[in-house]
C-alpha cells in the first residue's frame, strides 16, 4: 500500500470513530452528523479511486 493510501485509511478510521461518537449523542438527521457522514463518504470515495488506480498499475 502506498503512503497516501495508508494516510487515507487512517483518516477514514478516525472519521468513522468521530461519526460513531457523534451519532451516539445526536439524531442521525442532525446537520453535524450529516456533514460528518458526507465527509466520510468523500474519504471512502477517494480511497476507492486510489485503490482502483493502484490495481491498474
């Protein structure tokens, strides 16, 4: 795994933990929870793109 992908994995895991903790105290429709979820989605999409590029090379 490349360094960038490893950093991305760490960011995804940290964001996932933050989202889980936030969602324990707020409704899932709370704007803060939704925003955090959207940010996690972006990280996951970037991870998928990088992995596809890595596999092709």
